[in-house]
């Protein structure tokens, strides 16, 4: 709930600091003092339309700030986390600035915030009645939630929503599968042609490099045979061959090693060299005799390489890419072959999910209609006491054309203020004062169900007096039990019930009219209640009447 509201340079409000408390807070003052401007400023703070016309004449900007205690409000914490905003000490500081040239900016705990973000946060904190912009109860979606909560259908409504999501998920999957199947069917012949071309080549990884090496060997077969023979003779077959000379050197070194052991290591190295050269000579001889002079094989390899290059140009650019393309094409054909079976399975699941949704939705609809009858009756019972003798509330159900997360129907609260007139949507049936009293009646019925921490009523007492005013005060006091209510009022009977009484007063500062807000207590409050009663506020009867009201209010 709100701890404090600060307003600077909004119309006649120069610099206000309003401290609010739990329970019933009232804001009184002479007509034109600026009481409703406080509500307008609060609407702006909560993301409402910001107009440059709100900026006090001669000032560059207007500023509205609010400090809100959000301790224990899990929904607010979740929303702040979703928006990437922090709230470390259970207090939220909302701020909105309006520039004289028309631009506006917002902040939440010092972080920049859009008007939309402020609206989302504000919808979890406060509801303003009297002007339509911030009334949650005018939202069809919220009306459905309210009816479900009133009827104890929250869990069932959530289950219906979950079942609808399952229906929607399966429907999307089936639609995607059928779209994919249609796409594959239109390409099936082309897919098969490409797959046959790739699969018919019987490619394997590394084949292109293997063919390159073999082709190079066959192309140079004469040179390889001739040179390997020559090297064999040089190393082993000719007179004075390298192997013979190494053998002679090794023998001589062994004899020297017998004279000096220091030469034994060199002798061993020469022995190894002799054996390695002899092995190389033998390998060259085998290689030379094994050289394949096969022009037909070379031509076959050239054709194979040309095939691979062609496939690479079409499906590549590399051999691994061609092979992967073939596997992809095979998967697509397999997918096409199993699509009918998969679609059949999904249709069965979809039918079951749809039947489960409908069963839950029909039960929810039955319980909603029972709750609607009770809700309408309770509202009608409250209306007369608030000066709405001819008013009645109806809950209208509009059938949905297909499955929806909300069930079988849309829910709309309808009302009429006068007998003989058909019910109409709430936003169309009442003046500002009547609307505030309708909302007060609904909030009375919903006490303990709607957990919004702060309610604001402007014009709730318009056109009422006497006994009706007392009953309006009773309702406001009841609704304020366990939450925070701010009422802008001109009725003494309502103001006397407040636990926190604030007064807006006009004054002249430096030749300009400004409005100030003071918290009243003691004799000041008695005199303000006396003024609100009419007559002479300084007379003993007026003061005594004011004390009597305050005594009864306590």
C-alpha cells in the first residue's frame, strides 16, 4: 500500500507531500481546492495519459512520486523480476515526470520505466474509482477472474486454462506436421531424384583424397618405376653400392673400437645405418616391381573424380557435405513415410485433450452461472443502502465460438441504474458518482476475495446525503478493513470515519494560488468536519455536531 505521495507543479498543486496509512484515508477541502487533481496525479503516476496541460503555469516540469510498501505481494515481486527491476527492502518508489513541452518519463526504484511498465505495476497496487481509466472491474478478463474467485472456481478455471493450452499445443503440432507433410509431398519426386543420385554414387568419407593419391601414382608410374629401380641399384646392387661401402666402413670402425672403446658408439651407429639402407633398398626393389601400369584404371579413377566433383557442385561444396545432404534427404523421405502415422496419433491425442477441456469447461460454466446468481443478488442487496435504489447487476454470458483459455463463455458485468432500462456494460450505465458507488458495492461483495492493497474513490458521495451518506460511510469503512482506501469526499459523515484525515487548502504564495495538504487531528479536524456540515463552522452547534460525528466514527 502507499506510504507517501509527492506531487510537484501539477496544476495548482505546487509541492505536496501526502502521508497515507492503512485503513480509511479521506481527502477533503473546499470545492476547487484541488482534491481531484491529487487523483489525476495518481493516475499519471500509474501510467495514465500525461498531458503538458497538467504542468503548473511557468514551470518547466511536473513530478509525481509514490512510495509503496509491497512487502508480501508476491505478484509484484514476480512482475518486477520479469521487468528486470529490483526491490530490495519491500519498498517501491514510482516516479513520473511531465515536461512542459509534452514529453514524459518514468522510473521505478531509480531505473527508467515506460508508461506501460508503470501501468502493469500499478494494476497490482491500486484501483481508482470515479474515472474509468484505472478500474480493473471494467475489464472483461478481470470480471471473469472475479466471478471465478467469488464462486470458488479458481482451481477449476486454472485447470481449464491448462487443458486449453494442451489443446492449443497439440493443434499447433498437428498443423505444423500437416504443413510439413504437404511441403514434403510437393517435393517428394525431387527428393527421391536427388537421393537416388547421391545414394547411387555409393560415396564414403575420405574417398576423394584416396582417389587423388591413386591417380597421381598411376599418372607417374613410369617415373616411379624407373627411379625406384635406379635407387635400388645405387643403394645395393651396383659395384661399390652404398650398402657395401657402409658395410666396409662399419667393419673398419669395429676394429678401431677394439683399440679404443670410445669408438664403439660410432660403430653401432654405422651398423644401424647399414641395416636401414639395406631395408630401404629391399623396399624400393619390391615397390619397383609392384608398380601398376594400368591406363584403364587411371581412366576409371578420372571418371569417378569427375562424378564426385559434379555432386559437390550440386550438393556440396565438399564430399562430406554431399554425404550429409544424402542423409538429410533420406530423413525427409522417412519423415514423409511416417507423417500419416504421426498425424493419426496427434489427432487421437487432440480429440482426447479437447474432450477433457470441454468437460472441465462445462463444469466451470455451470458453477459460474450459480456464482453469478449469488453475486448479482448480493450486489442488489447492497445497492439501495448506497442510494442506488433502482440499480441491479446482471452477469452476462456470451458463448465463445471455439475453445478458449477462459472456458465456454465470455463474462461481462452488466448493470442498470433505473427500473425498466435494460442492463448495459458498467462503463456505460452511470455518472462518475454513481459509478464510484457501484464499484464500492462490488468491492463490498468481493471483500476478502480481491486482494488489491489500495482502492481510491473519487466522487463516491456525489448526489447523496443523510442516511445514504451514513451507509456509504459504513461500506467504505468495511471495505477499508484489512486494506488501504483513499476517498475524496465532501461529506462529513464519511470524513468522520477516517483513520487519517487530510485536507486540501488553497493559499496565495508569491502572488500565485497554490494548494496545500495538511494532516488534521484534534480541534483542526473538528473544525473541518463542522465546515463540511454546512452552516456556521465556528458555531457551537456545528462544532458539537462535528464532535458527535467523530465520536460515533471512532
